[in-house]
């Protein structure tokens, strides 16, 4: 039985909600870290924690960035759904396997053409 677009829309909405929650989580952790950094600012250079704080900062920034991109991917998928193009490979125009869309709702290529 073919997947209905209503079911796909629901799945995209749910995934987006999860991703936004994760994004907010990363934002919160970054804010805490910023606060911590500011409180240590005076002796930053002598603080042995300075280095680990910096690497934690990079890690969180990377996490935040990838989550932002994931939300954008879901938004793009929702736009394709509105146009009736959702779940169609952008390379060959064939349907993308349901299992692949389950794993990655924002996929734009079939498994053969995945980047
Ligand atoms: Zn394809």
C-alpha cells in the first residue's frame, strides 16, 4: 500500500519537532558554556580547563550546525511534499524506498543516487 502524503507530513512534523528540541538543547549547552567561560575569563590563559572548554565549544557548535541543517532538510522535504514531489529521486525520478525515507525523511535521492 502506498504511503499517503498525510502520513509523510505527520512523520516530517514529528521529526522536525525532535530536531528543534535537540537544537534548543545544543543552544542551551552553548549558553551555559559561554557563561562558564565568562566566569573563568580573567585567568583563561592559565586555566588548564581552557583547552577542554574550547574543544567542548567546537563540538557543541558543530552539533548545533548539523542540527540546524537537519531542520532545514526537513523544511525542504515538507516543501516538496506540498508540491507533490516528496519521496521522488531528484536524479532518476523514481520513488525512494520507504525504508530509506523512514531512516532519513529528508532524503532527496534514491539509494542508488545518494551522495
Ligand atoms: Zn535515483
